[in-house]
């Protein structure tokens, strides 16, 4: 029961959708089957987990999109989507083969194969304006491993692999060492209390944005090309306060 309520506490992503309503209905049935003498214990279990929607996106108006994606993934059917592209602020229409949902930082995303070109893309569910099944079936790619791909990416963007080497200040070192930032990472403690993190990952833009979020507490050592980009962005940011 504790495990089930923990899962429920992390389902805030689906607030306002049929998924949330179905979860609530399932737990109501579980409560009904519990012996009366367990009522107080169940109430205590409910208080162990506090859910939060902090930074979560709102999918209450995307119920039809989520339903269509779920059905077409299950049936392995190609879809025609209208998608709002963040990069150029345009609405585009194209066919996709929907493969997997995944959650990242309070957002719901999906891996799709571009039907026309065959490459794997990541789409944000909230940017899907409309979707319709073509009723044409597809065969998922045998060489696609969603879990392995997500482990190798720093965020939701995956591209060419990069090796990143950073030095973190002594007051940030413990925080850095407490977390797993990449599947392949190593720490090197320095005499002054700082730590050097070296990791292999992907997602150039997201890694750079993460480094910038530490301000003066992080120094990017490698790769040199990204180091130069970070230097220029910090210089520009500093100029805003002059």
C-alpha cells in the first residue's frame, strides 16, 4: 500500500485528465476492499506521501491527444500530427510512428519515428495541436532502446555524445557528489575541497544551460568549444548588470 500511494503521489503530471480520474477510482475500490480495522492505518499511509505539481505542465486540455497516442502506440498505427515547433514558432503537419511516452522535469514527452525519414524524434505532448490515426500499421525499429537513450542523454535532447569535465567549488562539491548526473561519471576530489566531475552524455545545449545555472561555482574545463560558448554567455549576462 505504501508503494502504491507513492506512485499515486507522483502522478500529478496527469492532473485533470482521465488518467487521474481512473487512478482515483482504482484507489477508491482498494479502500472499499480493506477491512474496517485497517481504515486508520490506511489514513496514516496516505499522509506519508505529499504530492506536488511544482513545475508540472498542465495536460487537462490534452486528454484526446493522450488517448489517441495511447491507442495508436498499442495498435502500432501511424498518426498525422499538427505540431507547434518551438524552434521556429510554426505549426507543422507530418506523419509519425508513436513509440514511447516518457516524463522529464514535470513534462510529458514521447519518442516517435518520423515516418517519412525514419529518424527518431522527441515531441512535447503539450505542443501537439491535433492528431489523427491513419489506420496504417508500422513495425517498431528493432535497434531502438528508449531506456538506453534516456540514460545517455542529459535532458530530453539527445545528439552526438560528448565528454564534459567540470570543476565545482568546495561549497558545491558535496551537492554534486550526492547525485547521478550521467550514466558514465567520475569524481576527483581536489586538495582545496573542490571536485572535478567528468561525464559522458549528450545534449550540448542542455548541458551548457545546466553549467551556466551554477554561475561562479562551476568552471567548465572541457570541451574547449563549449567552454568558449559559456565564457561568451557569461560575459553577455554580466553586461546586463553594468
